[in-house]
C-alpha cells in the first residue's frame, strides 16, 4: 500500500511539473510571437530607410567603416 501512495505522490508532483512547464512554454510562445512581429517591423523600416537613402549598395552589403 505504501508503494502505491508513493507512486501516486510522485505522479502528482510530475503532473504539477508538467503543468508548470506548459505554462512556461505558452508564455514563451507569446513572447516569441511578439518579438517576431517587432523584428518584422524593424526589417520593414530598414528596407524603407535603404530605399530612401538612394545608395546603390544595400546597407547589409556595405563594408563597415573600419575597413
């Protein structure tokens, strides 16, 4: 009987751990989605800035000033 109680207790702890981890994953998924939207907006802004600057070479392909 004691073995069954220990197994039930262990199962309860594991369920709690799974629930906690599920909450963490759900929160992180929301944060990742928000960051992906922000990165998309920043990429759009950078593309617009490149288009307005009139440079022939895209900013990402230009050599840094220390070369």
